[in-house]
């Protein structure tokens, strides 16, 4: 009986491959697990606990979170405008028209060759006032030809009427338009030439083929890159605090300068940015997975 029972059991050599496969699967899961994510959640939980239990952290949080609306609104509006600028400039980059192609390239190279902080200062404090002066001259000209109902408001437009919030939005939009242009250009060029040729063979014009065939595929391909660029703008929006825009960075600076609680103010500020960027990064990863799943 004992011999028969032992003979019916799987031999150790037969079990070894299954055990090795299970060990490899477990090791793969351990290696692929995002260990950084629980660490970030732990940082957020510790900060939330400090805000809930410490009067100084609670005060700094309530003071700083007021600027969150300005940060979010500035980022959303600026990036929406930069997408339009980037799409037009990206199309210019691949255009066969020598003028538009070189004009788009000039814009991109200038923006990419100057530090963002310098660009924000220059656009907000030099570019916007220069544009307002140009509108004033245009308004005077309109009034001189009998279009005073249009020219008078433009000629009376003052530089002080343009708020720093609006200047910050203009600066971020123009700056990030160059980077999104390169994203769109790469996305369009990733589509095979056969797609355009097939669309043209069906009787579509170049514009129709680009609008109905090429751009939908290109935008789908660059969605993850656009998401990552949006996260980068969210972080770079902190630079508008140099224009005294009351975003969360500027509010944190004001609070720390008034109360001298630098640790509470900048810890709260850092965790707010970290929380927003991590949540957005997770959303981008979900979009990437869905795109891969649909391609399969």
C-alpha cells in the first residue's frame, strides 16, 4: 500500500518546473510593483495628519489652499491656448510653404533658446505693454477713418488695465505653444505617408485629408505626451508667482514671510503640488493603457 501511494504522488522533478514558474511570476510582480506609489501616499497621509492635529500646519494649509483656484485656472486656460498655438505652429513646421515653415521654426527656436523665467518676465513686462501700444495706434487709425466706435476703446486701452494674471496666462501660453508644436509635429510625422496618399486618391483635398484622416490619428498618438506636458505646465505655473500672481506658490511665500513658518508653508506647498501631479500622472498612465489595449 505504501509503495502504491508513493508512486501515485508527483515526483519532485515533475513539481520543480511549476515551482520555478510560480517563483518567477512572484518575482516579476515584486519587481513590477510601483513601490514608489505607497511611499508618496505615506507622505500625503503624514502631511494630512499634521494638518489635522497641528494648529500651525492647519493655519498654513488654510492660507495656502486659497491660491489653488488661481493655479488650476491659470494652468487650464494657458494650456488650452498653447494647444491651439502648438497645433497651428506644428502644421507650419511640416508645411511646404517656405515662409510659414521658417516662421514656425523661428518661433520654436527662440522660445526653446531662452529660459522660461526670462520669457515670463519679457512677455509680461515687455511684450504685453508693446502689444497694448500697438492696439492704441491701431485704435487711433480706426478713428481716423471713421470707425470711432471700434477705435476709441482701443486707443484708450491702458497698460494697467491688463492684469498680471492675464499677462501670466499669455506668457505661459506662448512659451508652451512652442513645446506642444513639437509634440504635434512628431505626431503628424509618425503617420505613414500612405495615409495621406490614400486620402488624396479618394478625392480629398490636402486640408480635408489632414483634418479627417491624419490629425485624428496623430492626436491619438500624442495624447500621453500632451498629458505629460500639461503636468509640466502645472509645475511651471509656479513661476508666475514672480509676477505677484496669487497662486499657491505666491501665497505660500507671503505666508512664510509674514509668519516665519517656512517648514509648515513649504511642506504644505510641496505636498499640494506632489498630490496634483501624481494624480494627473496616474490619469495619463490609464490613457496610455487604454490606447495600447485599443491598438491590440
